[in-house]
C-alpha cells in the first residue's frame, strides 16, 4: 500500500503483544501508519519487523505507562503530532486476586495504567482531533465493567471507568468529526492473564476468544458505528435493553426528599 493512501497515523499502546499487536496489523492494512508503544523495545521491534511488508511507516516508542514521566512523554507526542489521526488505548493490566489478598501497590499500579494513563492520553489526543475535525479513539475496556462480581472490584471498576469515560466523551465530541468507541472483550487469549496470575489455559476453552477474532469483531463494530462493542454478544438488543433500563433510572436518581419506601418523614 502506498504512502499516498495513508489515513494518517495510529498510535497504539500495549502494542507489543496480544490485542495491541493485532490492532497494529489490522490498522496498517486499513491504511494507517503506526506508532507502537509498549515497555519492551525488543518486542516492539519484532512487531515492527513482522509488519514491515505492509509498506506502512512504523515507529516504536518504549514507554512504561505506569510511570508518570513516560505517560507525559507519549501525551506530548499525541498533543503535538498533527499526523496522528487515531489512538488505541489498549495498554492495561488485570488483577484476579481477592481484594483482601491483593497487594495495594499492585492495585495502585493497575489503576494508574488502566485509568490515569488512559485518561491522560485520550485527553492529549482529542483536542487536536476536534480542531482538525478528524480522529478516532478506541478505548479497550472489558466485559467485567458490567460484572463487578467477576475477578475483583478494582479491576472491574477500572474498566467501568473506561466505559463511562467513553460514553461521556461521545457526548462531547458529537458532530465534531471524531469517532469514539469502547470495546468490551470477554476472556481473550493474551499474555494479560498469565501476568495477572491466572494463565489463560486455566480458563474454560469455550469462553476464550482469540485476539485476532476479538479485534476483527471490534473493527466490524466500529464500521457499524457502534459506540460500545461487545465482541461475544450475540444480540445487540440485549445491550440496548440494558442501556434503556439504566437510562430509565435517570429521572429518579436525585430528588429533594428521600424515597417514600424509606419511611422518613419530614
């Protein structure tokens, strides 16, 4: 594919393995040049070498997004490089330990990566996207955003944040030439599970999707203009009913007086 066909540059975090590496392949094939971000320069170089035959420009940035200074360095690139037209906020980590058994330092590091870094990078990229009336933001959440009883509440809470954040951003960028999407994968065959202490081989095979299928489904959802994509959900009507029920609560979430069911007189 020639450089003249470029859709701009996609910056992808967590791009050295798993979901991020597949996004790199698929977006390159869709006409994007790439900036690949991850901790390991060696793994980034290996991904770049595999993708070289696609004919896209590929740059790598070794950065640990649990470190504030590295996040700031990538954010600076996003805010100043007008060639960047897409950001895939994929870098993340999980926690499967029970909350009372978990190390608070590990949970804090996870929150910094899943929430703080994701937010800073998104808000570094979006002003330029809006100014140029062109941009794509994909935030990788998880189905545990909808199921806090799975894994532990810190991990699911961090992914619920990603979902809420994306939904709020949609309202702010509506009509400004910017597309946002939150992707909620189920269990996906990536190194994330082993790093979290529960190798993917220990999960029931029938619930585990390949990273390739997950990304392909997510991009199909993007093409169908989905704000929220749940790759394994058979019927989108189930999500629509869930959203409708949530929104139906709205008029009664805040009143001057407590609900009568509490029996508080006053």
